[in-house]
C-alpha cells in the first residue's frame, strides 16, 4: 500500500483516532471528552469534502488536503501523549510553523499565557493555525525574507469565565491588495467552523502591509489557563 496517498493517510488518521478513543475510555475521562474525540472522524470527512469543493485543480486539492491531514495528525499525536492535560497552544503554533520551515525567533514571534487545549478545541484550532500559516506562505508574510508574523493571545479576566483574544499579525508586505475576491476553505474554517465549534468571532483585516486576524471567544471547558506558578 502506498502510504503517501490521501487514502493511506486517512486510514492512518482513523487508526490514530481509534487508539485515542480507547485510551480515553481506559482512563475513564468524562463522556463529553470521549464524544469530542469521536467527532474527529466527522471533521476529517468534512475536510476532505470541502477541500475538494473549494479547490480549483486536482493538484491544489491534493496539496492542500495533505497539509490539512498533516495538521490534524500532529495534534492527534500530541493528544495521544498528553490527553488529560491537553496540548499547549504555544507548542501547537510552533509545531505547525516548524512543519513549514518557519521557525520561532526568525520571522515569527509567539507570546501569550500558558493555555492547554484538549480534544475538540485542539483539532479545530490546529486547523485554523494551519490555514493561517499556509496563507502566509502562499500570499502573505512568509513569501518574503522581510516578512514577519507576530502571534499573541490573552485571557481577560485571567480566570475561568474569561475571554480569549488571539491575534495573528503579518507585516513586511507592500501595498497588499484588498480582501481576496475568492473565499476558500481557510476563510470557512476561520469564520464559520471556529464560530460553530467554539463560539468564536473572527475579524480578518487585509491591511496594506499584511493580514491581521483577530479571534475572540469565551474560554470553553476544553481550553485551560495554567497559572505561571503551577
């Protein structure tokens, strides 16, 4: 079997998902968390379908689908290693950028309090970060050596019930055109999927020197703020 085909990759992800579900069952975690992980396969099928519907060629479809499956595979692997604690948001972002050869400290600065994302939130946020990264590579700050990305987030008030604000700011471009006329899968994830899954509101501002994406949402149970002294 060719392990580089989309079919093989999907089979691997389904196997990873089954292992994660068994692990959750063995650990006796709440039914809500088990239910969220079981939803991962439904997300994968939606990714496959919508990637096909929003791609203008077979080559684009294959390339973008493979990248999206990679993003989900990385977060599933991280959840397998640390299901109860979840995945650190900083790690999730840095790993996605590193997968595309964009390293923190070079063109990218990442800052924010210690947030841990568990199953459900982790997958959809990982996909959103992937879409922002790919857009920066194809159309934004990561196209040019002088391009820069500042990624930050805050929780106000810094306690359960707080509101999370995440800001992705690109600079270094010149005379960026207005909002692209064609809105694809990435815009759908940022503006619709995040709202559906996490009650998030997303603002995409296409400024002259780069994209600025601001995502705000009430801190859900799947995202935990870890105090510095813990």
